[in-house]
C-alpha cells in the first residue's frame, strides 16, 4: 500500500512538475508528497526527478516509469469505475469545472436539487473561465463553450448560446433606440473581456454587422458587472440571454436589435474519452442535461424574449 501511495504521488508530481500542485490534487501536504516520492526512489535505487530550487523535471528513467505507472493507475481507476457501476446510488468525490457565469446563473439555482438527488456524491466545483486540463488537474467533467479541439474528449451538447443587446429604459430615453447594429457605434458600449486572454468578446450580430468597431466605454472581465452597469444606465450591454432574461422580465432592462442576433457558440459537458463513465459522472451529466435543456429561458434566442 505504501508503494502504491508513492506511485500515485509520483504520477501527480510528474504531471504537475510540482509537489505543491500534486499535494493540492491529492489532498495532502507538499512534504508528504515529497517524502512519498523519496521513499519510492530509495526503493527503486533510481532518481526520478531532476530538482533545483526553482524547478523540477523528469529524468529519462522517470519518464519511462511515469508512462508505465500512468497506465496502471488508469486501469485501477477503470476497475473501480466498473465496480461502482453495480451500485444503486452514485457516490464519491466528483470534481467539476465550469465558467463563472454558467456556474452562478445556471448551476447554482439547480444545485439544491442535485444535492438532494445524490447525497452521497461529494461535489467539488471550480468556477474557471480558462480552459481546464482534465488530466493534469484531476477534473472529472467540465462545461465548455465552443468546439472541442482535443480528440481525447467526449462532449455532450447542452445547447446553443444566445446573446441579447440590452440597456435600461433611462439610458434608451437619453440616447435613443438603435434601429440597426451600425447605430450602436454611436452609443456607450459595455464589453466582456475574457480573463484568460484579455481578448474582448465580439457581439453576436448577423452579417454584415459582425465586425463593427464598437466604442469600449466600459470593459469588465465579469459578466455580472456588465449586467449591473447596464441596469444602472451606463450603456448598451451584450449579455447571455439567460443572464439578462430576469432583468428584462421585470423591466430593469430593455432588449434591442433582437432581430439582428445570431447564436454565439454552444455549451457542452466534457469528459475524457478513454475512461469508463463512472456512475457519479453519469449522474451529473444526466442531471445537467435534464435540468438545463428543459429550461425555456436558458437557450432561447433573443427574439423570443418577452418584456
């Protein structure tokens, strides 16, 4: 058992090239990870890592040993997943990652229902706007937008994302109602900036308006900040329909230019393709599909909004 612990610590350290990061994944201390790897090296009489005060890297022997150990651990985890398939109730630790805006506006409202349905699942949720590496970070399932570039992943679509341009009634009374996207260039515009890249998200106008140069009156790396700024009358905001819908319904925001909008990417649940789908992952995936796809306001186009 001690040998297996050392192998698990070694594999995580090899993937992260950091005892601190490996410890975070294992729920241990960096010291414990380092000692486990040191005992493994002593038993094998071989050095697995080149270490300096600032970095670490695999030795040639360490690289070969990692490849073999990784396959063994994957097989053990698959065997465990197969055994769990026979259990009536999904259980165990489940690590999930999703964008902040999806987590706050789509997942948190249905979290109580998930917790009530699967009380034996220990759910750990990270809100991350960057692309998460499922293997190196030990994540079971993620929610991503856009197309998948990695053939080693399986995606289950949730639906297309739709956006709406909206503003407060006070702002529109002061600045006027734009009749075409081209007129937006004369308005104060509230933009979203991707936290991971710093790139400003385009607005989902149909051709020939998809490349308009819009004023950058306000730029946030948080969608809820843009929502609040729009409600405060600071300009036109480009928001996911599921974020703006409640404010539009109560009248604190007014949609504009809905006939000019087009879908802007899609949301999918993603997990590794080379692993059996464990009961806990299957339970989460099925629950999310059932509870999000059936919500009318989640994936509706802007033109379907009712004021």
